[in-house]
């Protein structure tokens, strides 16, 4: 069974930094895109950043220049380095990955809370 396990959330003051990690485990053939989404209270889940298996990355306009997504393919892990955090970055952050077993499907992590105080 494939699982995505996240870590690294927490409480930080505005202007601070956090690093999120998400590791895929279980039996699978390969991982295509990996990314991060977030959902703030009362809002829809939104894409923060993603990285393809070929290394292409994309970011939401609201985080460009502050967040960096990276992958360690040997460890099946994706990271999100978040700098210059703002109170509006407060949300539950979810890891997402397109993983191939006998089919390719999208998997989600359990979510990790990020709270930025002003």
C-alpha cells in the first residue's frame, strides 16, 4: 500500500522559515509529479508548488521567490522550503504525488499544519 507521510509543520513568526518533507513508501514502480497544496480555513485547497520527475517546477504566484520545492528521487521524498513566511501562508499543507503501481493514480498525505503568527 502506498503512503505519503509528511513532516515539518509548526508555528513560526512572520518572516521565519519552515521546511516540509513528504516521503512516499510502499510498493510502487515510479513517481511522476510530486507537489504541495494547502487549504486555509474556509477556503478551497490550492496548489502551492509541484515538481515533475524531469525536474520542471511550478509555483503559485503568491509563493514565488519565497518557497522552493525540491526532490530526492533516491529517497522518494519531496521538500518544500518556505522562507519569509506571512500570516496568509497559514494553512494545512498537503503532499500530493502521482504514483505508478499497476495504474497511475494520485495520492495524498494526511496534511501538516503551518501557522504563521504576526
